[in-house]
C-alpha cells in the first residue's frame, strides 16, 4: 500500500503536513513533528522584519475549536535561516515548506527572495491571515486581482514551487484559486482560519482575546474547509494542501476525497498532541485496506464523481 505523495515533484512519505503556525518556530520543534510521523512540515509565517504579534491572551480553545490572534509574531525571515538548516541537516527526506507574508507587495517579494535562499522545498505564500486587518488591511487572498498580482511578483523571484494559502472568508474561493494558478502558483493551500471571530468572558464582560477578535480553526471549520477544497479542486488543475478542521482520520479521508493531495494538520495537535499525525495516517491506511485502495492518490477527488 502506498501512502507516499508526489506533490509538485517533491516526495512526502505520507500525506500529513504540519500546518503553518503550529509548533513550527524552531528547527528542533519541526524535527519533533517528523519524529512523530508527519510527512512534511510548514514553518510559521515569516515577515521581512521581526514581529512581536498581539498581546496575550492570544490563543483559546472552545467547544468547537480554537480561536487565535497570535498576530503573526516571529523573528523575521532574515534571522530564520539557521533553523531551516538545522531541520534539513536532521531530516533531508521530509519536505520543508517555508511560509512567508508581507503587508505590501515589495516586502512580500523581498521576503520570498530571502526564503528562496534557504533549504526549503516549497514556499507557501500566506495571503490569508484574518487577525491583522488593522495593521495590514485586507489580505491579498480576499481579492482576485491582489492574489494574481502578488503571486506574479513572487513567481519572478523564485524557481521553487509556490503554494498560495487562501482564505475561507471569500464568496468564490475557486475564482481566487484560479487567479493564483494563472499567475504561476504550483499549488494551493486551503484554508487559513475563518473569521475573525470573538469569544466573550461573561464575568469580565469583555472579549477574551486581548486583540478582541481572532481567526477560528478546528472542528468549527471542518465543513467550510471541505467545501472550499471541493470548489478549488473543480476550479484548478494544480494540487491542494487541504487544511482546516482535519482533526480525525475520517475528516482527513473526507478532505482527500474533496480534492486535497496533502493534509495540513493544525488544531488536531491541540486535541491529540503529537500523536495526531500517526493517528491520521493509520486511519487512512486502515480505510484503504478495508476499501481496497492501493495508493492514497486514488482517494483524491473521489467525492466529485
Ligand atoms: C495559533 C495559530 C497560529 C497560526 N499561525 C499561522 C501562520 O503563521 N501562518 C499561516 O499561514 N497560518 C497560521 N495559522 C493557521 C493554520 O495554519 C491553519 O490554516 C488553520 O488553523 C486551520 O487549520 P486547523 O483547523 O487544523 O487549525 C495559525 C493557526 C493557529 C491556531
């Protein structure tokens, strides 16, 4: 039985990939994910300069999922190379995805150019964070033309495969994905968190997050993420990293059937700790055995019959 995935010419030993922002800050934490069975890892989104993010509290779980307003904190792309090198020295066989963002086109392009010089296998363009509107304005992924222009600009500065990370907060995600594809993207990552949303502490009588609002992930967005990936699969030819609400083995299989080739694993780590990767891969393997599939690629897009 084959669980290997060839994604943009890169071999992933299984379809699970650490989603950006979860644990992926240092080389050591990325290596730890691989040691727990994930097929590949995505680093936290990096910007050109160091960012401190929003004040605490920034992440909360609730019955239906997770809300976060981390605010894209990070050391800045210029300072991150050594962590990627550390990871690659330890794990040359597990692909590494470097995530970049930018408040404007020039900063994004410079950031991608620096990321290109690091030993990453694929560059993910985070066009879709919902909790930095005040600072950065509308994410590129909420506008077809901005998605096209930003992807085109990055395409000129790197030959590495690019995946554009889209937002569920749009009325036609297929159209946005098409713009990314037309501008030269090799893949789509879908989706980022939904929202922004809010939780209120009724005793304190105020929003719980210091930022008041944050992006929502986890079970709350499973049906939304599935529908987004389904729509994108219909709209484009390039492969998809299906992310959002992939918590259980069943969710993961559904995400493959919606059209994802790889599975971004985020909130599942909050529910299952580091066992999430193996639990999901084991469930996919068992399902394939029960249902007579030989290659995981046979599941991709099956819900479109
Ligand atoms: C605490 C936290 C930090 C995140 N940071 C990033 C980030 O830096 N870049 C990014 O593209 N997405 C980020 N995300 C979004 C996740 O990568 C993922 O797209 C989203 O949470 C949906 O997946 P899930 O339902 O499995 O959590 C973050 C999510 C959380 C909860």
